[in-house]
C-alpha cells in the first residue's frame, strides 16, 4: 500500500492553520520542482487572494462557484498529498488516466484506497494543477470508476 504523508491536524485557530497549510504547500509543491510526464506542474497563480495563489485556495476549499467556495478541512489536512500523488502516479495503488475536458487533455490521479484525487490539465509546456479533493460520495466513486474504465490509462 502506498504510504501517504501525515495529515496536518486543525488546531482550532484558522488563521494559524491556513498559514501552516500554505507553508507545507510551499515546501512540498511550490519549491519542490514537481514534474509530470517530463513537464513542470504549476498551480494557477491569479487571481491572488490574501497573498496566496488562486490554485492554493482551490486545493483547500470546495464549492461550485469560485466566489462562494468555503474552506474544506479534509482538503487542507491533505495538502502534502498533492505532490506525493503526482510523484507516485505509477504506483500499483494509484490509478492514472487521461480524459478530455473542455477540449483539453486532463489527467486524473486517484488513490482509491485513500479516496483522494488530483486533477492536472495539459498546457503547452507545463501541467496545470487544477484541483485535488477527497472523494466523499458513492456517486463520485462510480463516476471515477466509469471514467477510468473508458480510458486506456497510461
């Protein structure tokens, strides 16, 4: 089984916690030179909010409309998992496949045992880190399973 990095436990103080989560994101992802299929992986940087990249907020909150997203403690706790999943996308416990969304290739990386997903979107000379989330419903699991079955994988 793929051993995942430790979770970051919420200490009850949101401003301190989100700063700690961001510090871990900087260490494990931004400053780590993460690559996928030979190309760098980068989050969306704009619009920046509270001194942090747009992509960071997308990794730590949930919601359909950007202006209504709310913090998600499960996503925050797993911020170290983002880079780990990308680095270990070929591990036997991780499924990795390509889909076309909005006419662009996207890669879905799913650790089914942990119910955690990372989504990367192909750009000309890098991969955009779109989002990462915990799978919380059986419907989402079914959707991922069907999508993986339709794909040829890597």
